């Protein structure tokens, strides 16, 4: 497989926006990239979710069979996948998820797989998102908060990934709140990028700009894509972009 696995240090850190923007960036540069969201929770039948947002941003309208490969599992309860599946009297079939991703990858140059929550979120009572990511073997893009509290979460995620032999493409520091005006907060944000890069021995991108509604509206996610296309270190981190 060729592509990236996008994970987060927490829920609500911006994985969906980053996945959509990176996929649009790659496609804009002539690379046949496709988004995938193997497991989605908190979405009712027929309701658009993370995958639909990514498809809209990228201008893709896959056939039903291919869309099923992109998003094979979705559940109503906004919880960890293991519980959301159990509430519907079923369980996540991780072998099936892997097979869908590999079949999708066989049809595209790159696949951008968005995980559910963070790496240690359980897909079943015995299999975590980390286990699934390790089976796919794609380099990780770790989306983390830009401000206070991100160092520990980011470094723990880096350590967990490396414990199973996963390569880390980068940590993307994403602003989930407006850019700080307080000088101390600005210093914290700037130092977070430096210390995570040094201790984690990893590329760090960002802080990304705060854009209201970025994971909901097509236009604002495209703004993030435009920002990434102009960021000096993005070509270094993603040489294929």
C-alpha cells in the first residue's frame, strides 16, 4: 500500500479536515489519492459523515461499491467503535477493514486512511486502532492540538506507534481554537513544536491556521489545502505532494 494513516492524539483535533486537505493537495498535484474512513461512529444511516466531507472537498463521486470500500463500517452511537458496534448487536471485522483498504489501494496511487479517535481506541474488545494501523503499515500523520497539553499526548502517540514499528511522517499541530493573543500562549505554542520535534525525533508541521467549521464546510477545508500547498515544510515532509 502507498499512502498515509491519519490519527489523532484525541477526538476533535482535526483529523477529518487534515485528511481531506491532504487528499485534495495530492490530487491537485496530479496524484490519484483517495480518502478512506474505515470506521465512523456517531452517524445515522443516510447521514453524511467524515468520508462524505473528504469526498466533497476532493471533488470525488465514487461508485457505490467503491464508496463501500472507503467506509465499510458506520454506527449511530458517538463512542468508541467497539461499543458503538455492540450497541447494534455486531462487531467490527478488522480483517474486512483491512481487505477493503487493500482493495481500494489497488485502484489508486495513494490512500489516506483516517482512523477512529487516537491509536489506542479499541475497534473491538481485543483489537485497537494501533493494531489495525500496524497491519496496514502506512506512515502516520499524527494530528495534535497546537496549544497547552499537547506535548504529553503527542509523545505518547509517537512512542506507541514506534513500539509496533510504524514510521511517522509528521506531527501536524492544529489550532482547534483561534490563534492566541497572549504572549505566553504564543510562546507555549511555538515551543510545543520545537520540543515535540526534538524529543520525538519527528517532523512537525504547523501550527495550522484556525478556520471555523473546517471539518464541516467544503470551502473552509479547501482553505486549509491552500495553506498546506504554500507551507515551506510540507514538500519536505510529503515529497510526493
